[in-house]
C-alpha cells in the first residue's frame, strides 16, 4: 500500500505541475470564445473570411498581455456571432508576427474589408473599449455596402480560382531570368515545369492562387515564378533540373538557390512564402536611451532588452562609436526573430542605470540583457565583438548563463539627455587664465 500511496502523491504533484505549466504557457483555452490562431490556420480563418476579425498578437510572458486576457475574453463572449475575436501567440508563431510587423505585445489589429491591410487598434484595453471599436467597424462596413462599395473578399478568391490569378506568376526565360532574379533584393520561389507533366498541371492552379495571395501579403517582396524547363534548357541545365515540377528558392543573401520541399497546396506554399518573408524582415531598431520612456517601453514590450554602454564620444570619436553600433545592428539582425529590444547609451550618461546593472567593473563597452518581468539581468563577460556577443546571447537562448537581480528590483531614474548627433565630441570650453602677471622668480626652484 505504501508504494501505491507514494505513486498517487507523485501523480497529484505532476498534475498540479502540469496545470501550472498550462497556465503559464497559454493565456487562452478551448473553453474561451477566443479563437486560437496559428501559422497553419490564419489564412483559412482570417484572410479568406468575409467576417470582421479582431486579432490580438501576444506573448505568454508579457505582463500587459496577462492583464488584457480577461478583458479580451469578455469582449469575445459579448461579440460572439457578431465579430470574430482571435489571438496569436506571436512568441510561438514568430513568422506570423513578423509578417504583420509585430514589435511589441500586446498588439491588436482589425481585419476588416481589406484583410491584407489590417488596421491597428489603439483604444482602451477594456472589454467595453474593444467591443465599441468592433461595432464601429461593423457600422462602417455596412455603410460602405449600402453605398455600393464592394467589400467581399470572396470575390477575390473567385477571381484567383478561375485562373486569372495566373497573372501574378512571373514567367521567366533564359533571356529574362538573370536580370529579374539574380541579385534581386526580393525573394523568388521558382517552379521549373514541363507542359506535359501531370504533377505540374495539378500544381498550376495552386501555384497561381498562392502567387496572388503572397504578392498581396508581402507587398511583392516574395515573388512566385515559373520556367518552362523544356523550352529554356540553359536554365534547366544550370540548376540541375532532373524532374518536374522542381521548385527552388532564390535570395541574394544565400550562397545559392535551394530546393523547396514543402507541400504543394496553396496553403503550404503561402505559409512557406510568409515564413521566408518574416525571416528576411528588417531587424529591430536600435534606440539610444535619451529618456525614461524609451527604456521602459522597449524593455516592457519585449521578453528581453539588450543594453549596451558604449565609451564616451571623446574616447572613440564618431568612427569608433559607429563601429560599435554596427556590431549591435548586426547582432540585432541575427536575433531579430527573438523579439528582443535593443538599446544603447554613452558611458556616464545614465550612471544610476549602470550601477543597477553592475556595469563599470569590466570597462567600456559593456553589455547587459534585462528581463523586465523578473527584474533580472546578465552581463557580457566576453569580448564586445560579433563573436563574443553571439556566444553570450546563444548561451542565454538555451537557458544557460548566470543572472543577478536588478538593484532595487526596479529601473532607476533615467536622465533626459540629448540624442547623439553623429559627430565627434568636443572638449568643454575652459576659461582662459592670464599668467602674464605671475613672477616665476618669486618661486623657489624646488617648489617648481
């Protein structure tokens, strides 16, 4: 009986632990009226829908998101059957967040008449404010329809479904391929096909519909193209085409094209195209800490914020500082899918912040990562270089590395300073001292 008793106790502990994990990792459940949206169902549920959608992009660790959750659930229940209310865990589905330029949490967007151009919701974070905004959007849609304006996204699907979407597939040849694709800043997904190929014929409508949707959702930054490999044998030979259809992805940042091995449905193709778009999205901005608002907003809106303290401008000059900033921007780009905030300040400009993070003992430049939710930080102990910072951030990404509590468990006072003008520093002006009346002969040589 004793082993069974211990086993039962263990199961209870595991059950409680499991419940805690669910609570921490997810803000919404199947019992709520909030629709869980993911990379795989977003297009089907939202983009291809004729309904008005309110969508929250959140992160489970975000305190503001946790505060919003009960209000979001109330709004979803009140709007049930009238307006769709959904939520995207953008920390888990980072490519979907990147597609819509999500830089902070929570971000709320209204997907109305034009699903490909959602509107930002910046109103009150209460159930009343959210429902009021939804009803106002509905009124606007109804007025447009009464006025004869087309607002149905289904007509767009019909136009692409009847073959007209093929206009968005770029036809490439031996003569036009290089000037369009090679060196282009856009991402190209290129299908090599043969007119007699049965698999190619089945892919054609899916490829055409995907081309229209991808063009719309990426602003033409990801292009779908097609090459008749039987008529353009130079291209087929260059890229080793042996079977049909073969799909290759081209981007200037890659050493060469690589094969697309995903699904052949419109949904699969669009999903991969949007992932590619997100992966190549711009890096997060690097902000100078010139006031308290910039520090708090950056750190509160991101899971981690990286703070670099650079040497005084008189020590490095503009060229030296720009070299350090270039390193930071490179790292921000490398880790852009992490949704981290990036900040910098000059040594001595924010002394209290440096003190709260234990910076100074290692000299400048210095770096700390801050988790504002837990008020803990970690210090860069290695070199302030791409390699040193990469090793530091990689260790943090996998849960290794030591952390310490922020002094005082809160951000200190932040000084308001002028933004760097990009120029070399100048020594402060000193008062001129007139030594003409000083008789040095009155001084003993030993004293001199």
